[in-house]
């Protein structure tokens, strides 16, 4: 997927409101007027779908408002170029709609292979050195320095992506580089139509020995270990070389007399020429080898912000309750991305979803988009949240989600390289580990509801005897801690604050953003094949979808066709559909009131409706939802453990994956207020953002009917503008007296 930056020369599409047409501008420069940064914009002649230009008068806009407009739908990056022909523009839009993950697997490997080579060549060889020649004994040879680098990278990335070394020539490099400069990097897919079978020359004995040693040492890095037994040995290498030489004799009988097994000394000498770390890894385990060869952090510090970020998640030692329904929810998860250059938190997740694709998608979307919601949702927080942009390298821990296909597809579509650390090696991602340590020491240990995990078992925490903290209150505290404590203050070891480092790290290399704020919604989507599209629309999990885009699919391909669907599991209000290998088009739910939930909550309603009424139509699901909310409100009188409370939190859809996923296009973050005098249905509407207007400008149908009244327990007073971060919020206690323990 393409990414853009607010830098001189970029083209922008700007409109005054959501119903006005876009106008095309070019960003000339950035100037300061009365101490405020302004962007100079030059109107350009627009196409038919864009509003006409107002003239060649330079316009000025506040830079902060321009960046914030990207998340509200008022600003988009223009993907057209000055010298574009209609054919080139149509081809680029077609490539933009078809992501890398939609291509065949062999084409994806080829593109990733060349991406890595182009990236490493630019890093190793500055301009002017690519044409330099190798000097041997003071004499310039005909061999280029570039060829030596390409040979090394072909072996490295060939083994990584294809399982064998690949030869890369200078002419191949310049052909692929020209394709990337002329279009998009997705044009680098290979043309295999003219290829044929070619005879391969057999290697000599020395080549067989060298290749066998390299393969055995590389295989030892990933081979399962049994106790302290080595993964390979010289005897094992000699046996493999002997078998390959026998095959070579049979294939080359004219060389049978000259093909002999090398001596024992030759084997040890060849193995000794391999890197010491690979040789030790073949004998010892990976964790012990990594510990022996670790180095002090700081040798590869990034030069700019977003050049390297680290991701991790943790289960907070806090127990929360729902601010609206007044029921205990259990311990929330906190996950965030830390910029290594500035040590700033560029995006986070707080909720009750266990670590997985939904959590990382929420963190990545929150990190990539501007945080313009803070000033409106939390007016008492004076500091801004300037950290935003697409990372250029991501480091994960060794979790199952880091090895999943979803992260590979998302970061591959964004052209963001990533890596993951090995198990039991926290020093490899020290920035994010240190940020969690500071959070525990400076904030969490002083809050009500803080209990060390070893003190209270997950199934024995009693909310009637122990303090809890409201989830929305905790969300406000996390925002205020980051913006008024962590980011503006320098670290204890000295040096500038994260805010200052972020300004320095983005002065030269500007953050890059997706073309629109909604481009990230479906990168983690669930793909379903063979869904019927007819006059009723497309049906997914009992919800009907339709739009002008899918109407065009029916117009060109038939009244009843099979399409593919891509669903965002966080929000079912809209999905994407495509026919064959065509572009993805967005279609909206016909009943938006029912679709403004996550996939997990919707399936829970369906199962509960079938259990109660034997069917799952619209009316039955509404009744089931009302019944579920009543059960949840009544759960305050039950003696639930934290595991059951966590399941209730997931059923309610409580978490920033839902809240942040609905930001943009006028949506606001739910704010805190005193619910003690409000009705339960009004409080629930306060927690859920109002639905957006439909594409035609008509407001969507009203939300879910009023819920049955809940318990009359008091709700803690929300934070005010003068309340400090370290102040102790009101603690809620549930139940009175000593209720009998529920039989498990």
C-alpha cells in the first residue's frame, strides 16, 4: 500500500466539509505566522471528479489542522502525478486497490526478495559508489563494487525467501530499479511466460563441500534439540558430502577418478571458515548462543523517529469495573508501540481482548493516524499527542501473533519490514520493556485496584472486598500519564524528553500516513470466498450489505454472482467485496443499528438468540441483546472470578479496539461524566459513539432500544480538569455484607 508525507511538492485533496467536493493543492513549503506553523498551498487545475481550482493564489492553512484533517476525512493525499496519462493513472489505481497479499505466493516472494535487495543496496552504497570498480593491489579491475554487494545479498535473501541462493546481476538490479521508479513496487513481479528449462552445471568437489557446510550450519539454527546433543557434527557433514559426491560420479562418469572425499583436515578447515556464531549454534542451544554473543544496546541506534519501533503487550495488575453497568470486568490488557529513537508511545491498546490480530490492528491504526481526538475528548489535558505515522521497522516478541499470517500480510502490504525476538531475551527489545517498567513504578502501583498477580488468584479476586477502578477512568489516566508525565519529562538517566526527541526525529524525515484514514480498516480483514451477491445484497453472519460499488459488479457481471468478502472484525458496519481479481469495493450494512458492533459481540448475540427463541432474525437478536444486558447488570450480585468477568467485558465490546476503530469522519471518543444521576440507557448511549451519517447524508436509524434498569450502585466521580494524575480516584465496592459464594 502506498504511503505519503506532508512534505514540499506533495499533492493534497482538501475540502471544507464532508459534503463539499475536493480541491487539489500542492504543498509548497512551511512558514511560521505569528508563531504558528502554516503550510503554503498552491491550487492546481483539477480533474472532472475534483472541484475546479480557485486560481493561482497561494493559500495558507495551519499545519496542525491540515494533519488533523486526515483523520476527519477533510484531507486526502492525491495519488496522481504531474506527467500522468489517463492510462498510467488507471494502471496505478488498479495496483493501489490490489494489495501485495492478493498476488500469488510466488510473486509475493519475488517482490519481497527485490524489496530487501533494493533497501540494502541503498543503505550500503551511497550515490556515486555504485559505479565504482574493485581495486586489487592498487589496480582497478573491471568488476563493480555493486556486483559484489548484489552477489552477497542474492545469497542472503535467496536462502531467506526461496531456500537457495539466487544470482543477481547488475543489469537485473537496474531493470527492477527502473520499474520501481516509474510505477509502484508491485510492478516488480516476475514475467515467467518466456522462461524455459535450462541445464545447470554441476558443482565441483570444493563447491559441494562449501555448500554442504553452509546448509548444515543454517539448518542447525532451526533444528529441534534433544537435550545437549549437537544439531550437527563434522561426521554428519562428511556423510552428506560422501553421498553427494557419489551422485556426482554417477552423473559425471568422466570425472569419476578425480572426485574423491576430502581429508579430515579439509573438513575441519572448511568448517572453521564459517562464522563462529553459526558454529557455536550447531553445538549449543539458541538461547545460550544468543546470550554469549549479545552486545550492549546502542550500536545501531536509529537516526530518525519511526525508523524502528517495538511492540509488546502485558496484562495489567489492575482490576477494572464498567463505568456504566457497574459490574467487575477483571484485569485489562495493555499493548503499545514504542519508538526507539524518541522512547515515545506512538499508539496503544487498552481492553480485554487477549493478544492477537485484533489487538495489534488496533495498536497499529492508533499509531498510524493523528491523535486529533484528544483535545475534544479530554479538554483538561493541555498537552497534545503529536506522535503518529507509519513505522519503518517493527520488532515483535516471540508470540504466536508475531508468527501469524495476518501480521505478515499487513506489514507486507505497507512495505514495512519486521522481525521478532527469540524467547527469553527481553534485552533485545529494551525500549518497550523499560516503558512498561516505568509505567508500573510511576503509575499503576499507586492506583486503586492494584494487586500483584502472585497475591490474588485469577479466580479468587473478590470485588466485594477489594477496590476496583473504572475502565473509562483508567483510559483517561493512561492518556494523561502519557501526555503530561511520560512524554514531556526527560528520563531519569538524563537527556531530552520524548517530546523533544520526537521533534528532532521528524524535522528532516517526515512521518508518512495512509492515503485516507479508512485504508487501514481492512488490512487485518477476514476473507471469505464464494458469497452470493443478488438483489438483496450480500449476506454475512445474518447482516445484509449493499452499495453503489457492488451494484456496478452486478451491472457488469450478472444479477447473481459469487464474490469475495473482506470483513473488519472490529466493526461490521461496512465490509469490502470484489468479483474475481477486481478491485475491492466498500458496501455498507442496510441495518446500521445492528451492525455497529464487533464480530465477537454479534456472534454472541446470534447464539443467545438461537438459545432463547430458536431463531436469529433481527427482532430476536434485539430481544437477546436486551436479555444479555439484564444478565450482565444482575451479575453484580454474583461471586464471579476474574476469568468470567473478562468474558463479560469481551461480550460488552469494551476496549480501545472498538473506540479507536470508530474515530474519524466526525466521530469522537466517549468522554467521562457523572452517571450517578443518569438513567442506565442514557449512560449506555454515552459510552457508545453516535452512528455516522449514511453516504447520502441521512442519519442512520436510531440505536438499540432502551435497556432494562440496572442496579442502583453509585458510580465514582469522573476526573475533572484540575485533578492531578496521581490523585486517587473513587473506588467502587460491590455487594453488601457477606453473600454466599457461588458453587462452582
